[in-house]
C-alpha cells in the first residue's frame, strides 16, 4: 500500500513539474514572438526611432512610420517595446492586461493613454516572468518606452505598495506619468496579496536631466 501511495505521489510530482516546464517554455516562445514583432514595429534593430512633437521627452528621428494620431491599437496587439537599462531588460508591450496579453509581455491598460498624450500610462507585468528583477529598481532608474511614433524616457520618482484589489492607482493625474505595476511580495509563492507600483516622470532630452516634478503619486 505504501509503495502504491509513493508511486502515486511521485507521478503527481512529475506531472506538476512537467506542467510547470511546459508553461515556462510556452511563455518563452510567446515572449520571443512578441519581442520580434515589437522590434520590427519600432524599428529598433535598424536604430530608427520615429517620433512626433507633443513632448520634449521624445527622441526625434526622420521618416516616422506612423504618427500618434494614426496609431490606434486593438486589444492583444503588440504596440511597442519597454527597455529597463538597470536590469538589462527589453520587453514587448501588448495592448490589454488580460492573462492572454500578460503571457506575451508587458500589458498596457487600455483605459489609460499612450506616451506623448500627457496623462497616466499604466503598464503591468508578472513578477515571475517579465519583471523577475523588478525589485532591483530604485529612485532615479529609468524606463524607455519605444513606440512606432517615437521613443520616450521616464525616470522613477516614487514607489508604493497597495492591495491587489486597490483600483485607486488607475486615475487621471493631470500630467504625463508612466505607472508600472507588478505583484508583490516579489518572492511570494502563489497569488500575491499586494501590488508594487512605480511612478516615473518624463525626462526632457534637451536637458539631459530629470524633469522637475514633486515626485508624488
């Protein structure tokens, strides 16, 4: 009887490990596909980063493939690239934050705007996939968001931890703010109870220094 029970437990363990491995491999395949699409979309491999005028945070480049006014992504579209120099990450941005989208990269909450629109831009990702090293980021570190119409840089000004059901994070802020969230605690096993939220503000390229903000969220 004990041998049978041991065999059953071993079989269950192998099954669980196999499922985890399959999910990881599937995620990596989807991530790589989305990343390749994003690189083509923003012209990152050729070094072309087209841009329109709205904010001084954009890096100008000739012959934009599309203007902001022409860019209207649909749910599940690959819309850009998120670069995080501190942790050497380059991640595809997907329109929408359903699980299907988050399996492929960083999700853009569709209820918020896009870079250059002058309001809150909300991105979200899983701590155990795209944001594995997110806890290494601190005040002053930067995000670079590359879109088909330009490249935009933001500097982290503040962070906070909120309950996973706290929706007050999503709100008009009266200025351009990149808000990036992930599950917290970072090393929590299972469904994490909180969210770690980062607030980053535009960096004007003509000054080379962070834009002046009060740093408040």
